[in-house]
C-alpha cells in the first residue's frame, strides 16, 4: 500500500507550561487538498510548523512519505511553505523570485529559466517575469509565492493562511483558482485557515482543531452536515443547539442536538398541516436581519430557547422581511436534519 503523504502520531508541543499541541494523530493522503481549520490558538499553525520543521515536537513522530523526519531540518524535508506575507524579495524580478530556490540548489541558469516560466504559466502569470513585486497586485504577489513554491515540485505544499491579506472578492476568486491548481499539479496541499467557508470550499477533507486537539476529521459535507461535537457544530458555519428542556419540548428527547438555520422554514401559524417526519416549534420573531440574498430570523420559542432560521429572499425585499418582527410563526424542518451530538 502506498505511504501516506503525512502521518502524525501522538504529536505534542509545549511552550513552557502551555500545551499548544496536545496529542494529534493524523494521516493525510497523497495528492489531497487537506485543511486544518480552527480558531486562533487552537494548534493548527503549530502543527503546520512542526510538519515544516520550523518547530521541534516535545514528543511524537512526523512521517513524510513513510519516512520519519521528526528530527530532520526543514531543508531535509520535501515540503515547501507559503506564508500570508508572501516573503518575496523586493529587489528581484518575479522570474528571479520564482527561480531562487533552484539557484540555491545549483540548477543551471537555462533550466532555471524554463522551470520558472512554466511555474508562472501554471499560476496564470505568463509575461509577468520581468516585473518587480511592487508592480503587482496582492493577488498577483500571492500567485508568485505559489509559483516559487511549486517550481521545485515538493511532495507537500504547506499553506499558512495564504489568502488572509486579500480582500473578500479576491479571496473568493483565489480559493477557486487554488483548488483548480492543486488538481492540476497533483501535489498534496495542507492548508491552514480559521475561515470555515474557505475550508469547506477548497478541501477534500478537513480537520477541525480546538485547544490543541482534533475534534473531527472528515469531508466538508461530513463536517457540516454531521458534526460529532458541539464545538464543531457551533464553529463550522452557524448551528442551532437544542439542549435540556428545550430539546425535550421540541424534539421529544433530551441531550444536545444540532440543526442548521437554512434547514428551518419560517411559516405562518395557520400554515398547512405538517407532513410526516417534520419537527415543528412555535414562537415569536424577536429580530430579522436582512442579508441581501437571504434573511436571518431569530425566533423566541414558546417553550423556551431561541432558534435562528435562514431563508433565501426569492420574492421578498428588505421592507417585506422587517414586517415579520414581533409576529407569531411556526418553524418547521425535516427531523433527519437534526443531528445528535455528544454532550
């Protein structure tokens, strides 16, 4: 069986009395786009730095392609890291920046030029080789950083929040381009982000980090639709958590349950009878938030607690939705969209 691109076993890292990584076991497949998602301080960036060799683990092992590299220096590992600040040399041309690592490795100048131009073509920067980084936009500088990382064809490309400095529209564009590029070159990408939408958009699989540990690993659909912990349910996207007496009244069972806002329909109290397999709850609209393409409804339930529902504005305007504030409604959603999570 082919070795995994990366295998981490009981990986731990402490800084003084602070445990940044508290026992991580993880296997990343060869050629996949894998994201490490979590809030600041969750351990995801430290794990990336451990894989890169910039930090030494307190205990545990790191394998790359089946080889133990735990104590190897960064330059002895077949990985390359792309950072948020791009770290381009301002005095060099784009082409020289991309070819720099090849020059350090003693690759002949003619071959360096060919490989640098090919890498720039892969990131759609043909003809930009003679420019300086200062003459490029933020998105173009990000592409140069990617080309520089790809030119040596590392087995693994590590990306530490590389899109964080871009504006929203450009970031969304780069998400699509980055995933397309990964499919094209076939290199394993390990992407660190705190942005849930970013992780769901690009990844083959996602590991959700919390307090130095992994809460769940799965495909974007598994992480979003079937969260295994209350932290995953609340951190990845927006989720309603029904607990205690509220869960008992609405669902007929105790425990902690998750339902996503977009699964819930907001209906008038005189709506048609509920089909079989549906959950219903009555309440009063406490607030409405107009989002342009959708509206968020915050509904105080008769039995206690509050649920958030999200509906597309197919035939409504801002004036229409604000009229809902203070009205009585019935919430309804398919029972199959209610997920039980461990307490």
